C-alpha cells in the first residue's frame, strides 16, 4: 500500500498526509495552517492563494514533482483572466494534492498575519478584528419546513463558518429578504463579534460575494487634539491619518476648566458633547475623502481618551470627575451602536468600542498605552510616561503594574509660555547654547538647517521664526541650565552673573533672548522667568507622579523609560533628563513610543483578543491616586529643582555639565554675586 | 441539647429548624419558600408580609406558643404607623424565630403567585415577568479601588440579588451618577431579563426605594382590530383593556390586499407600518389614561399577530408572504428596543417582544393560541380553531401538534354579507327559526330580550335593529338549514317550496326575510343566496384546513374542539357544527377559549419561562401548507355542502334535524318541486 501524499506548509512547517484529490485549502484547515478564505472555498474570493514549491526540499524531506498538484481548473482560468493570478500562484481551494508537495502561504493569504508595528518596537499585532465579512450560501425557503430567512442564514453561518449564534437588528431584518433573493441565495454578511461571549451581530448584508473593503477608525480623543487613523480591517494598514483640534477648547483649555464649565453652566456638558461629536464626524469625513472610500465602509470606531473626554463623548456629565473621590460612571470598556453617540459619518450599523478606564484620573488613553507598551510583559522595570495636558504614568514589569496621573498642565505643549506656540512650521523645536559664548542656535519645524547656517534665513523665508513649541521650550530650559544661565532652583541669571547680554532684566527677573526678528518684522523670542516657572510646575508634577509609583514599587531607580504621546516623540531624552522630567537612567534606556495611545487604539481596533487582554490588565493594574497620596506634595517640592533637590541623578551628572550656580539675588545690577560650589 | 425551633411554612408545607433569632425571610429563602422581597430584607418594601399562626397544629406536629416570634421592632412599628400592617401580619424580614411556629405566606406575598386565567380554564400562570424592579445598596466610590459606579452597581446586584451580569445603555449611564448620589447610594433598578441566557439589561434607575408600579402591554395585533391589555407586572392583573380598528384597513380589507398594496405601491409597506405604529401609540395612551398611570410606567410590550401584521409592525415589506413559498424574514421570536419600532407612548427604555411565527401563514398569534391552549399538553386530540379573516388551525395532543392556516375571508366577521355589520349594539347575534312556522326570532347585541317579547321594541328603542353580525349570520344559516329553508347544497328554497312568504325571490335566487323595520324607518334584513355562498366559501376553507390536519394525523375524528378568537367566544357550537365549520364531536366537547391569542400574549408578558416554552413548542409543531397540499381542494369542495358532502356527522345528526331537502331548481314560481329523500 502506497502512502498518501505528504504536504508541508511553509512558513509554519506544519505537515501531514492527505488522500490524493484533497484541496490544498482543506489540508491547510485540517492541519491548522493559517490560510485565509472569505468565500469558504468556493473559488470566489481568491484569498486562499498559495505558492507551491517543486523540486528537492531536503530540509523537509520532500521531493515535489511536476503534477504534485492538479492542473489549473476552470475556476482558476477564469480568475486569472479576470483578475490575473501572479506567476506560480494557485487558488488553495481549487488546487488538489496529487503528490508530495511543499506549499508556501504568502503573508497576504494569512488571516492572522502579523502586523509589525514599527521598527522601534519588537511587538507585533495579530489581525483579529471584531468586524469581518463572511460569504455564505443560504438554503432556499421550503414550505414544508417554513423557517425564516434569518434562521436559514444563521444555519448557513453555523455550518459554513462555525459561528454559533447570531443576532440581527431591525435594519438588517428589513433588507434580508430582497438581498437574499438578489444574490440568488448567496450573500456576504458583515459580522461583529462582541468581546464577552456575546452572540455575533449581523451589521450588514449584501447580495452575492461582496468585496467591499471594510474600515475601522482608531481615535485618540485628547483634550487638545483629536487624532484618528482610518484602518483597513483586513490587514490593519492605516490608509489615512488626520487630526483636528478638540472644539471643546472653547469651553475650557484643560480638563478641569471643562469640568468647571459643566458645573457652572446647566447643559454645558451637552454642549461639549455635541461639539466633540460634530468634530469627530467632520474628521471622519475628511479621512474617508483622503482615503477615497465611502463613509459607509467604516464599520467600527475604537476610542481612547482620558476620563473627562470619555464621559463627554458618552454624553455623561463629568462633574464627578472634578471632585474627590473622582468616581467614573463606568470603568469597564463600553460597546455601543454608532447612533448612541450621534455619530453619523460611518456605516449606520457601525459599532463603537471604548477602552476601559483605569481610574478617575487615568483613562482609556492610559489603558491604550498599557496595551501598546505592555509594561506587564517586561522584564525590565519600565516607566511609561504619556505627556499631555495631563500626564498618565505607568510603572511596572511582569510582577505588577502601577498607574497614576499627574496634572502637568499645558506648559509642555507650549501654552502658558510667553513665546509658546503649537508645533507647527516656524516653531523653534531644537536649541543648543554654547557653554562658553552663551550664544544660542536653533532649528525650526519645516527646515533642517540650524539658525547659524548662512542659508538659514533664506531657507525659512516663507514661514519665518514664529515662536517656540513644547519640545523647544524643554531644550531651551535644559540648555540654559547646562550653559550655566539658570541655577538649580530655576532662576535665570543677570547679564553680569552670566556674562551675556542675552540675559536681560525684565522687572525684577531676567529673561534670555533666543531670537530677535524685530528688524525683519518678526518676533522677539525670549525665555522668561515666568516660562521657567511654568515648566518647573509641569515637570515637578510629572516627576512627583513617577516618584510616587517608585515608592509604591519600593525602588529608587527604574530600568527603562518610555516617553509616549505625540509630544514624547519629539522630546529629546537628554534635555528631558536635565530638566528632571524623568528619573535618572542611561540615555539609551529612554525610548520614544510615539503616539502609544493611538497605537493601542489601533491594536484594539484590529484585535478582539487585544480588547480582552487590556480589559484584564486594567483590572489588575494597581491604581495610585496622587491627590490623596501623602508624599506627593513632598515629591512635588523636591522635583521643582533642576534636575532635582534630593535625587542625585548620578548617571546624568556623569554625562552632561550641570554648573553649580545660584542666582538667588535681588537683581544683577552692579553687585550681583556669582558663587561656585565644588562640583 | 435542645433542638432549634421548628418552622413550618404554609401553604407550601416546607419545614426546617433554624437557630433562634433567624429572620423569617431568611428561613423562607433557605427552604426555598416563595416569599417576596424587593428591598432584599431591609424593611423597606413590605412585600414579605407573613401571618404567623399560634396554638396547636396537630397536622404539622407543631405547638406554637406566644413569643415564638420576636416582638414587633421599630421597623414594623414605623411601617404600621405609616402604612398600616393588617392584623396578625408581620414583616418577614424583621420578625425573628424564637420558638416552633407555623407561618402562612399570603398569596400577595408570593413572588411566583399563580394567576388563574379564567373559570373556563384549569390552566394557571406563574408570574415570572422579564421586567422587575430591584432595590440595592451600592458601595460608595473609593479612590483606592477606583471602579466605576456601574461596576459597583453590578457588584451589588450580584451580591444582593444573585444577578450574574448586567448591561446598561447610554441613557442609564447618563443618569447613573446623579441618581446614586441622590439616593445616598441606594437605588431601585428595573432590569429586563432576556430569554436566551442574555445578560440582564438595566432599563431604568431611580434613587432610593422606588415603589412605582411597572406595567406591560399585551397586544393582539389583528388585521381588523388591535386589542391591547395593560397589565400590572407584579401580579399579572389586567388594569385596562382597549381595542382599536387597525388603520391599515384603508390600504386593504384583508391580508392579501395589503400585501398587494405593498407590491403595487412603492413605499406602501412603510405607509402601513407607520399607520399601525401610530394606532398602537394612540391605543397605549388611551389605556394609560384609562388606568390612570403614566406611560413611562409601561416597561414592556408583547405582540402577537399574523405574519403579515408581524412584518408590517417590524417595518419589513411583506411581499414574500404573498407568494409561494411564503418565506418569513424571521420566524423566531424578536426582542427589540421600543425605539426600533418608533413606538413612543411607553417608557423610552421599554422593550418589545414579539412571539415566534409558526410558518408563513401561521403567525405569532397562532403561537400565542398554542401557548394559551397548549394542545401539546392534552391527552385528548384537540382541534384549536382561531377564526378571523384568516383561520389558524392547530391539531394535536401530547404526541405531536400540527398547524396550518386557511383563508376564510372576512365573511365570518359580517363582511361580504348583505346586511352584515361589526358586532356592535343593534346587531342581530342570536337567531331561532321555528321549524313549523318558519318564523324567526332573534336577539340583538345590547338587549337581552328576544324579538318576540312584547317589550322588545321598547327595549331596543335607542339602537334599533341595525344589521347582522358574524355569529348572527352563522346562526341564521344554520337555523335555515335546520328549518328546511336551505338545502344541503346551500340553496334557499322559494316560498312554495318552503311554505313561507319570508322566502322571497330576488332575481333568480331566493332570500329569507329576517326582519323588516322599514315601517319604522329601520332596515330590511334578509339572508340572501349571496350571503349563503359567502358563508359556504368561508366555512369550506375552515373545515378543509382542519380535515387536512386530521389526514396528516391519520384520523377521521377529533376528541375536542376549541374555538379561539374574539369571534369564537360568541359563536354557538351547535350552529357552527350544523354549518359544518368544525368536525363532528359531542357539543359538550366544543369549548370557547375566548381571545386565546390575547391570553397567550399576556402569558408571555408575565412569564419569561412561557416565552422559552412557546419558542420550543413552535419549533416542534409540524407545519402544513394548505396551498400546496394535494387534497386541500378536494376537502374544500366536499366541505361546501351543509354540513358536509362526504363526512357523515353522525353525532350532530343524532341531536338536530337536518331536513333532506333539495332546492336545485330554476326558481320557485309555479312548478318548483320539493323532494324529500328518506332520512
């Protein structure tokens, strides 16, 4: 008796023997090989393409001869004529096994293909979206067993896709009968899988095999900006990204001022809710236009946001979040119909998923950061800092994860800074101050030249120098500290003390002149003592929060710092550490995670498993409330110094100069003293 | 060691020993005694009232002495002052067991109290509504374990009521925080229990202990009339019943004409959907006003209806129901939000439940009849006939149940009858024809006197005699047949043939003059040959359907006939049988079930278990489609005779005269022959 042919699938290496005539797709399914199919093996969808390999495969112990697969059949011929089948490709549902063979499953034929997030990260994401299309063939009605069309559709989904139980809303029910008849008892249904053993829900139904691409929206709804990624739900590709200002800003710059607005103005919460929903609708329209898709193709939206944004998005008055004990209306993830939020620029059947909140001050955005950065899976003790108007801080490793938030205020975003501005062309974002001459040079957004380059003025002609953005102010303050223009308490020295006329008196304090464009009609950009104070307050809050978590973890040091947030992507680790924003670690242990909250939103959009995982992680995270932590105030005061009044920062001090100056005088006119301590 | 006190509960007879100091409610719960409580034993709701019995109870072997229960405590004193506690009553959650005692649980303290449906029936219904209020005490928020208010509420429901998992929609979420704070962390939530292991859904939430009564609506949505019962969800009491014409009548009298309307007029289905929903809203307002409740107190509506009404209620085009294979969009029960149906006159959070359909012609109304009459639980082979514009027929016993529908048309409802009218005051509903004189006498709706009573004319003064209703026409035709005025083929004899001038010629046929009110300005009411033909068509369709099911069951006889439907309640079994509407059974085996569909709707409203039960029964019912049954036409033709051309009706013939006359002539003028066969 001869053995059945041996089939080896790559890259999985899974192998087995199958009777001659077995379709490749069937063999793949029986072996658990990840080979896609939307039409269930009917030669319609072409998702099951494979690349057979012929010849000697000593690694696999297989010799694949000509004829190891059946010849092209009519289905493949027709498909090739219509769409073109790449050379060497076969349709897995049509090609039958005739002899030993090695079959490669290309990445695009893998359902659970992994989407590499980005080079900086080693973490990968497996596609497992909540929303997926399924092609089914439905039994025709029979007067002898008069079940409804919906029941026969459910039966088909069970038999053909193993889907246990489905529900359908009234809009699907209304379209079901004409669609099934138009499709001659075949249809493509879009199902939504809930995350807690819920039934699958039929979102829409189209006649026959419908190839319409489905998209999802991952939204990072911040207090200042709304960032949204339009994502292809088949492969996780971001097809368009756009951002908009959060229009709630007109009700209050920061979170607490919006909570106050709601408290002081009856219906104020509803006005803010309406404003943000309108903005989301507009942003969605923009994204769909940019990607050249219909808004009807958008079937799900995943939101991450801080608790106040979370409540205002849901239409819940955030008043309780403005006062102790900062009670959330709901902390678990929220799953809704699109219409529940008055969102309109998607498919009317679309679903909304909002990640869970960690605590009253630590929201779904922090949960998304936890999902993206996964401190709970790290061997190294990792501090994740998401810097925004409010900073969310996570500290942990495989043993446990702690979380808190700290009210940094908007200084890091350029607000409350005399020449501060949003990160936009013309804004100073990089600064160096010569430690000897005390002369600055800088770069602005939109130009790669430094300001001391002879071509600089010509290159920036159009935008000019307009102000200083968040990362720029951090570099400016840190550089001033390293150049000895600023003492550890945060005082700017006078011209005599510092030896440069760029330090000039403004009332009883001094400012440092960074740029004077007045001759050419531009601005005069200086770092004022007020700017320094604003940055000190912000960074003290940030550091004190981290320090509180370190106390709780029983440590004085961390192994690794991850800077999350759009701002974190632009910040210079060295300058941040000189400022004492983050604990003292080797600079190569400070990494930027980019918009980690947005990445977490995309992960949740693309994976039901990720949703379940973060729900579980969030329950396990130990929440620390800074507002009632007895040592927070002490940490805050100590952190006011640059870099710190108590913590030694030995690693930092070994790499950068931190001149031991003290400008605690009543001015610099005449008898200012300049004291040097031993380093 | 002395034994713990013995407690015997009546009427259940459950008994057990409990340590002295155990509250009666606790003992009842541990023994599984059905003792109500909404507040969970906190002395708030007073639902757990019991009547302790003192003295010798030899039956139970208990001697209950004074002091067998603790003295009244402050909670009972306060309750008695505020509300009054009936003599001998105690609050089960407050009274503690101190010695042997017999405790009676009065009916109103039983949660699962049985509601006797009506005297004619022995079946009872156990209260188990989908919608119930629960009082809970919710943990206050804690900054150290910052869960959301919803999560703490869910925890409280789990701990205090054993409710596993709850969901809340956006409107509940929006109110949750202020309600919990207003109620000082106590609240009453109204939960809806889905019927398929679904989570409980929070429909509404009120601060503290909220005693608002909750109501449900059981609606029998017929093609002609909509009947609705407003029902107290605590005890199943119908607090108001009202009916309205189905406004879809203006689009078509019967089902098929409405389906045609939809086919011929684009958007016609939507117009009919809007019309019926508007009517339901108005009817609900009427009921709420009649019962003096707020529409907000109505938390659920249960609908039963035929498939066309079912689809039009749901907003589904019924076109498929008008043509073979009569495919339903969905056959299972449907559970919806109120808003899905644009219904407005209830609590906005209310739910809608629609019973399952049996087949494309046998709807949720037939399912409700099956629930109410339960042929599947009978030892006797039972034929259930629901007579309306369309007749639904069930035949079965414990072994199996068959179902079909038959298109009787509206003749039985007085339509298509020359003097026909709706059952309303003035309509003739009872008729007797003297077999010798051939003179009729009758009763009209609204007057208990017969027309040959000297006081009749005076008694009916206000309404007069206006026409003849459905049950009247059946009696008239049957009486004419028994009096020999009508032959078995349905021909009315002429004056010479019948010996009465009341039989008068109209063209080439004859009519029988029932009432002549022309002298006093009233109508002239006659039974015409056309009326007889209309009734023959209707009754043939009805009988043929029953006969088809009997064929399928392999029987020529049934044991018992149940006449369901509002019309069935008024029909005279004898006359129906003379007409041959129903198979030949002893007259005492013909019972009227009243509005069995409406009763089924009420049962489903009051019991989640009944919903599950009928869903299962409907799946098991064998569906027979009359339209494709080969023998239906033969049965129809045979059933045209009065009572029947082939079936002998021996039981009927043994009790009533069925003169063997034949009026198959070309008229009665002069030489009409009157042939008598041997009986």
